[in-house]
């Protein structure tokens, strides 16, 4: 029997619901769990019920969690760490549990498809790479609920708005790949000199580098990180084919040099499958 992983709908699939949100902040805050739209349930109500059911029933079946209060605190701490590198000792200490317990609990969240981790990308650059994986939630509505964000407008000035948007982009790319049965892996990049790229969509000899920027206006420095990493890869191994993108919170599509600037609404309209080395670059589907 083939096992299927059923994730919340992607942005493109969500458009099939007549009442699906159209504003970016609403999209991030509401999330994509289908019952919210199928049954017309307010996101805050459905997510509260879902969280209660998950913590009180499902966690007990997956792992012998005796301190549900500590587990709930751990879950909220993970939401606060979305789009950040995973430090289990710190998460465990803040939740009042051991490193091993934090590791086991994070494995439960992964097994139940609430979170996923992006390993560090390091082919040919490994001597300078920081190797911690990065944590993302599958659904940003759940992140906002766990963070206590009670209305979309609160996201506009929230300190984690950029992290929530980055998680949304990473989840969209992840779901796209899973739905299409692609074997391409997802990574992030950070080196000891401070260069960071949010998303590396990797094949053997071809990668897409992508940054997520929640701002609605394209700033001149948005492509800086992907350009710098592209140059580093080309210096080290010119045979690796590199495409670079920035997904941002605005509406205008542009090209800055060799970097595509993609509006958030178009995240499902571009291919996230790296082009074969020597082939045409990834572009619109």
C-alpha cells in the first residue's frame, strides 16, 4: 500500500474555495486548513479547537507526554522559532524539559506533519557552512494562532512578520514538490561570514536560490544574498547551474539582473524544479 501525505491546500488549491482570502496578511493569518473554508468556520475558532484536539488526544497516542502544559509551551516556542535554525537545547530549556525530550517532541511534530526542517546546504562550500537545520511550520495560520496574533492586521507590525512570510513561501514550495512527486530537496544556507539564503531548492548539479521578503515594495538590496551566493558557487564550481529568485509581498513582477522578483501571488505560477545543468532556466509553468 502506498502511503500518502496529505498537507493543507497550497495557495493555488485554496483558490478553489469562493471565500478564500486574497490579501497577503489574511492569507498568512488564516492559514490553509480546508475546513475553515469548506465550513465557513472562523480561523481562530477552528485553530483553537484543532490545537486542543491535537495536544489532548493525538499527542498521547504518538508519545507518552505526561506534562501537556510543558508540551504546549514547547509548541508555542517552536512557533516563535519558525524560519529560524533549530537549537534543541535552548528550546528544551525554555520549555523546562531536557534536550532529549525536546528532540523527541520535535520528532512528534514532524511525524504529524505540523513542522518540517530544512537541512543546511553545503556542496563544495562545506568548510564555511553552519550546519544547523531550519524549522518551518506547514501552516502559517497555526503559527499565528500559537503566537497569539488575533487579527490579520496585527501582522503588519509584528516582529515575526518576515519569519511567518518566509515559512509560508517555504511551505508552498515544499507542498508543490510533494504534490508533483518531485525528488528535489529543500535546504537553507548560512555560512560563518553571515551570508544567508532562505531557500535552496537543490538537484545534483542545479539549484534555485530564493529569498522571501514580506515587504510590498521592492528594495534595492532584496537580491543581495542570492547574488552573493550565486557568485560564490560559480567561483567554486562553475558546472553547477544556479537560478536566483526573490518572492516578495508586492504585486509587480520584475527581473533585476539575473534574479527574478516574484510577487507572492505568483509563487504557484513558477516552476520550482531546478533546470538540468546546461538546460533552460526554470521559469513560469
